[in-house]
């Protein structure tokens, strides 16, 4: 199924959850923020939030520095 990820089309498995997408992208264990269709998805909801065709996601990875 197709979604928009950070402004670009992306094909993901049907019925994928936010957690599965994070793992697919290699972000598991990293500090990230996820927005789906204009609303923040709390980390506690990642595993139960299913993605749908044409969802628009923004994923931001926190980067440490100094």
C-alpha cells in the first residue's frame, strides 16, 4: 500500500503499524517523533496504530550534538 512519508511516496506492507514502519526504516530504538495526518502519534500508540492507504506521515529523528 502507498503512503506519503516525509513528503515522498513509499510502498509499505498492507496493515502495517507505526511500529512496523519504524522497524522497516531502521529507526527502532532511536528517539523519534511521528506525525500521522497532522496529529502526533504518542509512542504508547505506535504498536496499535495501523497505517492506511494515502496516510501522510512525518517522522523526525532526534540527533544529539554539542
